[in-house]
């Protein structure tokens, strides 16, 4: 028996425009550095959402 979800890669693959250009951890590190921290683990809890937003922009290439 063949699972059609496995047979057709277009059923589970994200469109090219939604695929990310760099690793999430690298984007987090770069975002933390832009925020003035040496590492993303140094970012205080209250700034985590800002870190994630900036990392997503960096990861998708909108902000380098």
C-alpha cells in the first residue's frame, strides 16, 4: 500500500517563497547580536518576542 502523502512531495513541501534561507539558530544569533547581546541565550525573557521577530526577518532575507 502506498501513502499518497509520501508519494507526492508537493503535498507536504512548502512553496519556495516560504522556505527559509538560513538556519533558525544562526538567525537567532544574528538577531541577538543586532540587539546588543553576545548570544541568543543572553536575551532577557521580556525581549524574546522581539528577538523572534527580528530573527524571522533576518532568516527570510528581509533584514540582514
